């Protein structure tokens, strides 16, 4: 594992000492931060570590201001020039600071607050924000906490570990918990403040009155509260090998056992699920977004705004927000059509590359073991690009193989062992088994057939067990894992209804009723962000849960505009969407919700611009004769398993291209439309 560059944590000499490659990587990261964001402006010679989490609604950094590794920024932040945000500093809510503010490590500046009325859990209560204002030339020590509503005067010093609950007068030194006046750094006559007023302010800073925590009735800032309602269950920590991600390992979970309990006689042991962080990919390093080095690149960075790109010899992306111009879309449509023709010409080669003659099965990529999903991905790719079943076996043989893999008692399809046979003793709680309800069901549908055995996950369910399943899933800690099981169960309902098998009374109503009642009114989704505020598990979990329910059955979403707000906010995160950091799951999981909510017209220009940018980048990632990789390739990620082309990446990115192209208005140029797992139309309309 390469060592982390020292400047990530100590960036003050970056623009003087960094290599050309590192400077260009920093420029690329900053362009990703401001791309299409008129409310994001970075001044000359700023530095933002690729190891910082920058998820602001608005952000303005003055010249020579730096944000070190581990910092966590949200809300609305404005800084002057020469400010330092040192490692692991947290700045949230509405915060404004002047020039020369130096912030020590592990400090928290919190420009928002919770109410705490009795009778309501804190996590359900609304937020308020008065904002924090910090003057010029302020030294804030390490481990300081500044609470909402505080004004910190210029030239003041906040001693290490101070908890600042009241205004700090200009020139004062304060410390302690709560912070009290210690002495003057700059005497009042030197600050321009009347001595009497300064003395009064110092006395107030020394007051022992506890801070006021204001109670309000409405939330502020759009900060994401936890999902209303209790959701027991641990984080899901094992791994799926065939769902929308590469394989990982782990331990059993309560949610897995709950999933097994829905169908009373399923009779399979509970199994591990997948941790959201490992499943969706670890946070990418800065190098993942770095363009190729350009000789003679400048040592300093010019102002980064949507209207002015950094001074660099690297070609700059268009940073202006808004809808694409007609000429831009025409050019994009031509590129889309060109790639579509190429992938059709190479589809047979891509499929043959993944075929294992020794086993008569598909693997995801050469050298890999065959999987159930690989057979289904091959069927989807052939249907999409060739309009037929894969040529490696007859359609009848492929139907028979998929049906034979079903457990005759439960209808479950387990992952394959090393010899290409289904593993024994696994039920619907296993993540692969749950996903096979989707992949095998739709593959058989494309081949003109269906599952041979009933799915007891549904046929032996009850309304009470469905509610118990929904309640037990870990929405607060792993919304993706929760959505994964909802997707599987909803799709099991689809195939059960298609086959004409009886579904116990109240099962469908219990599933949709629970989801409708537990939709977060602020996000339009289900579940909670990660501990650091990252929206990845919420958005990705929403895609899975809504795909298998509302989208699959043509049921309108309850809060589509809030969904759009949440997705667009998440899509601004360079952690997951800077060039070189994107993977198929994360892009699909924003493209599908935006397509599902497109009829509202809400923020339509922004949606179109985002889709066009992502589409333009994705068009360049096809590997001739091999297909798409799961993770977008880049110079920094070369050699990673996720960046090797395979059937999973190819099937997913082909669907993603369609959704992005349709949102951008150029899908006709593709000449195909997904018909399988990622089909845009409902598979069945509920009465």
C-alpha cells in the first residue's frame, strides 16, 4: 500500500514543494469540487486534501486557505484568506470566518443545533441554525468546540480544549469548559472597541450561565435526520459475491435471520450480508482523480469558480451550470451513437472472452470462477446488443440450467461452488440468493421462460412477518443492506404474481404500507447517512428498495422532489464522483432515481447537466474487445481488480448509459433499451 503523502496532513508548503503530478491531481480535485456549482469558489493557491470529506451546500475559501486530511465540512462555509483547517477538524452548519483564522486539529465548529423537547427522541427532533461568525486573526487551539450562535472577535485566542458557548470579545484569550475570559491578547484600546464595552463582553464570557439550546418546530439546513422509527439490527458485515458489487467476507447479522423468517418453512440457515463501506468501495485517494502529468504545470492555483477554471496546461472541463446547449447535445449524441455501434460489433467477443469451455459456463472475466450472476449478465448483454441468447449454448439449454439450479422446496438459487454446482443450505437471507431472485428471474424472462419452483419467501409469508422484516433491517446503519433485501423480496412478489401462485393476504400491502409510512420527509428516502454524514448508503439503499417496489410495479414515489434534492447533493461528493473514483453501483444508484422522478421537472436543468457530464465521461471507459469494468479506470487505479473489464461491469454500464442518455435527451442514439433487471418500465402494474 503506497504511503500517504505528507502534504495531505501538512499542506502549508504544498504549492512550493509539490511535484507537478501532485499539483495536477490537486487541480483535478478542485475542479471536481466546483464543477457546476456557482456557490463553490476556491481562491488562489488553496489546498483541499483528497482525504477530507467536503460536502458543503455552499463553500467559499479565500486565497491560500487549506483543508487538511480528515477534515469534515458540511453546510455553508465562507473563509477569508490564509485560513487553516487542520487534520480532523469538523465545520458544520453556517460558519463564516475572516482572514488568518488558524484552526487546530480535532476542533469542532458546529453552526447548528438539535432541539430536545421531552417525549420525542433527539434523532427525530428538528434542527436550528443561528450560525457562527469568526473574525480576523483568530487562533483556535486543538480540540476546541464552538457551539452554534457564537461570535468570536478578531485577534482572539481560544485555548486548547475550550468549549465556547458565548461570544468572545475582540482580542480576548479564553479557555476552559465552558470557556472563560483569561486575559487580553490585544488590549481593548488596540482593537478599536470602547474599553467599557470590551470589559462587559469579557465579563459575559466569564459568566457561568449554561448555554441555551433553542427548541424549534422546523428543521434547518437540510441536514439529514435519522429515519423516523426504530430500526434494530446490527450493521450488515458479510459480503456478497454476485450482487451489485465485488465479493467480500464477514459475519452473520440479525437482518439475515429476519429475512429467513419471512417465509416460515424456508428451512435455510441465516447468512452474512455486506458492509456498506467495503461493498461500495473504500473512499478513493486523491490520486484516483489525477489527470496525466503535464510538463511545465504551474506551481500556484488560480481562483477556482464556475466561471474561471484553474490556471493549468491541462484541458479544463466546462464548469458553468445549467442545461447543455443544443450543440453540445448534438456532439454528445454523435459520441453515443459511435460507442453503441462499437459495443454491438464487439459484443460477441466480450461474451466469448468470459466463456469457460472446461465447465460450459460463463465467468465474470477470464480466470474467474463461474457464478450464477455471470450467466444472467451474459444473457442480458446478448439480449441488449444482439437481440438473442448468447451463442455459447442454446436458449433451451440455458433455461434448463437456470431452472435446475432452483431448490425444489424453497425456490432459492444459491451461489455456485468450485465445480459449478449450487451450494447447499443457503436461503433467501444470503445476499447472493436474494439477488438471484432478480438476476435469474429476469434472465429467464428474457429467454421467454420463468422460474420452475414457487418462491416460499413470498408464498409462505404473512403481513406480520413482512412488517417484522422491514422493522428488523438496519436502516440506520446499513441502508444499502436493508434496500438489498427489500429489492429481493419485492421482486419475489413479481415472479409469484406472474406465475399465478397465491400470495397470502396483506403481504403486498404490508410491504408498500411500511415503506410509505417510513419515508423520511427530508430525504424522500429510507435510512440514515453514515456516521460521517456521507449519503452513499442512503442513496444506494434507496435505489435498491425503490427499484424492487415502486419502480418495478409502477407505484408513484411519495416525495419525488426530496429524492432529487438528496441525489443531487450526494452527486456533488468528490469522494464518490470525482473522475477516477466512480463505480457502476454508485452511478447507477443516482441515475435511476433521477430518471424515476424526471416527470416532476424539478431541477431539470441540473439533472440534465449532471447526466450529460457523467455520460460523456463514461463513453471513454469502454475497453475494446473486453467491455466495461465495474470501477471507472484511471492512471491511479490501473491494476485493481475492480478496473478489469467483465460481464458485471459491462451489463451495468450499458444500463447506466441508457439512463444517463435518456436524462440528457440523447438515448435514441444508443439504439437499445434495457429489458432485464435494469428495465426502466414497470414489470407489472399493481391493481
